[in-house]
C-alpha cells in the first residue's frame, strides 16, 4: 500500500471510513488524522490507491484524538458526509468535517466547523473516543454522536448535531483511560466500549433505552486480556473485532453478545448460586438499577460514598425477570459512589458517578 504522505503517525492518530452512497459495488474513502501534535488530515481514495492532504484540522491532535463517520446530509442541494473529531491532548475542542460525496466545483467554505463542548468542556486525553448512531425513528434527524473523553473519567457523553449541544448520556462503572475505544454496529443504536486503563471490562450502551450491559470475558474465558494504549474496536454488522493493545501480545478476536459472559456491573456475582445482571441508567436526579435474576425473592441495593458511609438503602422483591431499584440522589454531592446489590445467594457491585 502507498504510505501516508507524512512521517511519524503517533499518539492521536485516528481513521474513519465513509462509504460512497452512490457507488455499486460499494466504494468509499478513508480519512486519517496524523496525531503527534500536528494538525495534518488526509484522505485515502481506494479507487486511485493514493493519499491526499486535506484542509488541516484547526487544532493540534495528540493522545485522545478520535474520528467517526456521522452520516450523510443535504445542504443547499448538495450531499455531504459528516466526520466528527476530537483533538485530545488535554483540549476539549470538538470539530466536524464536511465532505462532498459528489464532487463539485462550487466554491466551498472551510470544511471544518468547531462544535459546542459545553459538557465535554474538560480535557480529552488517552482513551478519548467517538462513535455515531443514526437513531432512525427516534426523532434525531442527524443521529447522535457518543464520546468518551478518557483521562480517567467515568462519563459517556452524547452530542445532538441538530441542537449543537452535548450532555451526559450515562455514568459508567469504571474509569476510562489509555486504550479506551468505541464502535457501533452499522445502522444500529448500540455503542460498544472498551475501558482501557489496564482493565478487562467492556460494556454495551443502549442508545435508545439508555441502559448499560457490562462484560468481562467471552465464552472461552481465555482472551479478555488487559486493555492498554492501542486497543481498538470496530463492527462489521455481524461481529465486533478487537485488538487489546500494548503488552497483550498479538491478540485479535471477534465476538458477539451471544458469545459473551455478562457480569453484574463490574462487581463479583456470587458463585454456585443464581447470577444477577445489572443495567444502570443515570438521569438528572436518579440512578436506575434494572436487576435481571432467574429467581424471585428479596433484593437490596446499598450505596456508599468514598468514606464507606451508607448513603442509601433500597429494598424490593425481585421477580423472575426484571426488577428496577431507583436511587434518588437529589442533594448528594457530585462524585464517585459504590453500590452493592444482594439477592438470594448472588451479589453484584460496582461504581457509579453523580454528575451535575
């Protein structure tokens, strides 16, 4: 393959694929950020087997740099593909690139536009990642962009391009850092996420329902090595493919939800007894814990702060299906909290974040 027309692609280097919506058989383009504290941005055209440098991104890209395709959109009678970008390196700046999928000689304004980062207005560093969900039938005419900003944080963000507004989508049970990664199923509405941080945990966020499913290993229980810098994910419509990153050998696998073992939200489920699954969704004043367990009986949720003080205790009766427990955290200080769920002989535990 012809090499990129540059030297030293490094921290923050990122790629995104855009299919040509008018080509048959399918063709398309690859877009790439060089990273390494530069602003260089390139396109690769498979039909010509060649690279071309495009307009520079307006800010230098470093660790946490990310790209994702963001759908096709009509403007002034012309069809464009959107590409979203984080520059990382401790910057909170967030951009969109507009690419004409049908060549035109009409004068074009700057292809880059800086977007709102009102919520993501914090440093994006190692583990920064982007993914786009089209959200068909959900009233989002241009889909939603989801983001992790890495930097040992616990928050998943969503960006609405129609409103040009970012907000918290969910708080997750683990801190995200180097090796954090995201992908979505083409045309789907689930976001698959790696934690990075030298951990083994990964999760799937339901962009429609807002719930999170946490996992630690596949059915073989052999390969969920620790995720480090360089970990990456992509979805081909049927399977998710993954690399685990530095210090993990040559691990490259594919997997699907049907071949994965679910774990109760980062905690340890009881052994030898019924297994509890936990789906956590966060709202402005509540955290909702949806408990799945193959039995009926008492179930208890307890929440403690970092000092070990009990901040809440919620009790209910589990049914042989799904039971929801709600923690109202009005008046609770922002920060990391630890929860435990006990039901019959099983237990699950993990972290949550209260964000204001």
